[in-house]
C-alpha cells in the first residue's frame, strides 16, 4: 500500500546524488545530456555582475599631457560596472551598423514537423524550405551630461574630475537601461500565453496554504521551447523562495547545506546554470526606494548571445564610439569664475523580445 504524506513526498522529490531534481535529471538523460556536466557548470559559475571597481582603471589612462578627453571618457563609460545590474547578461547586446533594420527568424514549428525521408532508387528527395519571419529594430538615443567646476591647476586634476563625471553619467545611463530591461522582461504579456503562470493568494511561495513551488518551476521549465539558462528575480522574491518549507526540507539534504537555500542549490536542483538575484534599486516619484526588478515575480529565460541564434530578448546597439558609447567634453566659460567642464555620454539601443516562447514568467511568487 502506498502512503502519500508530506514526508514521503519530500523523500520522492529529494535531489539525486548530483543535487538535481529527479524529474529534471531523468529528462536530461532522455535527451542524451549528462547531468554531471550540468553540476560542473553550476559549480564553476560566478556572478558576472561582481563589482570590480573597474572605473578606477579609467584614471590610469589619463595623463597631464592629454588635451582631448573623448577617448578616456569613453573608456570610463564603458568600464563602469554595478554590483547589481544584470541587463547586459539577460538581454545580450548585438552591435548593428544602421539605426534601423530587419532581423530574421526561422520558424521552429515548421522545422520540427514530421517528414518522410525514405527515397527509392529513382525517386527524388523531398525538399525542405524553412519559413522565415522578420522583425524590425529601431535604436533610440540615450544621453546624459554632467557639470564639474573648472580648476586652475594643471590638466591632471581636470581630467580626473571629468573621468569621475563620466563614471557618474555611466551609472545613471546603466541604471535606466536596467530599468528598461526589467520592464521588458517583467511584463507578462511579452511571454507566450502558455508560458505565463500567475499564482493566486493560496499559492504564494512564502505562506500560501497550497503553495507548490516545485510544481510551479517544473511546469514553467516544461513550457519553454528550449533549455532554461537563467532564472532572474529580486532579492525580495529570493527571500520568499528561501522561506518556503517544502524547498527548505528538500534542498537542506544537499551536501554541506545547513538549511539555508543557496542560489547554487536552487539552480542545480532545477537544472538552471544561472540563478541571478539582484537588489538594484531606484527612487520613485514619491521618493520611495524600490527594487528595479519585480518585488513579487520571477522570470525564466533562455539567453543566447550568439548573433545568429534565438534568445528570449536582445539589445540592438548602434556600433559607434568605444563599445557603443560616444562621449564629448567642453568648457563653458560663462559659468563660474573659472568656467565649468561639461561632459556628455550617449548610446543608441533598442531592447526587443526575439522569441516569446523562449522564456516563462511566474507572477505573484511573494505575498
């Protein structure tokens, strides 16, 4: 006789020796994939958004003999990196030489349709002719400028101030890009209808009486047409995940896990190499600090930065300046006793959904 209790269910869903959900590991083997290779990838993965204070390198490029600042400022803009910004990873950049253009997509359904391949001694082979659809991108300009007071010393402090201004501008430009990408990826309507999973009050992961996060995750992964490479959420949603009793009970059996869920455990269990948790913030019109990424939802994505392959979303960036950024600086002698140095940085982007069925969104994870 089979007895179905919370304890037997937890044992049935316990991770395998590799730390993977049994259903996910079985699914991988059925596709000829090696679960051990996934475990190795997760073990080696490192958050690409780790702060390196790379803007300091910009100062090393400056010398008192510089008379123009376009190149150092562009480097300062390109090198800026935030500890919490993940837009460049989840919405990979593709350089384009025109401000508007067309990109092509092969129809996946037509490529998966059954076709007879048998051929006789004198018969002609059947032809396959892929259906191709198109999309259009149109980059939009984004630009900010900063002002620093003029100095009367030698050029080196002046350049240092302008490099700092470039870093401040880059910070704000990247924050706004992060916000645009979070809105694009956080809008449920941008996902295929079958890949949208709203959770009612009883199914919230942090306290819902009928919460079933394992079922929710597996259903979302199965709905995606391809491998899920990234799960993205804010730290507030992650804390709701950590508080779920079922997940804690199952994943606490991981080696060296003392009971607190880790992103590596979560990713390994569901077969996702990259679990990205960010606490990037912005200030709304009321002055309240809010998370840039959703405070209640999480998204699952297939991210591929290869220009000729599909991905859930992509950024088309105009190929100009240094890394897509152009910068300029000038002195305005009408302001202040010694004039002011003005610095400006600009780039042209278009963030677009490429394949709506290459992702899934679970809304209402957190109460």
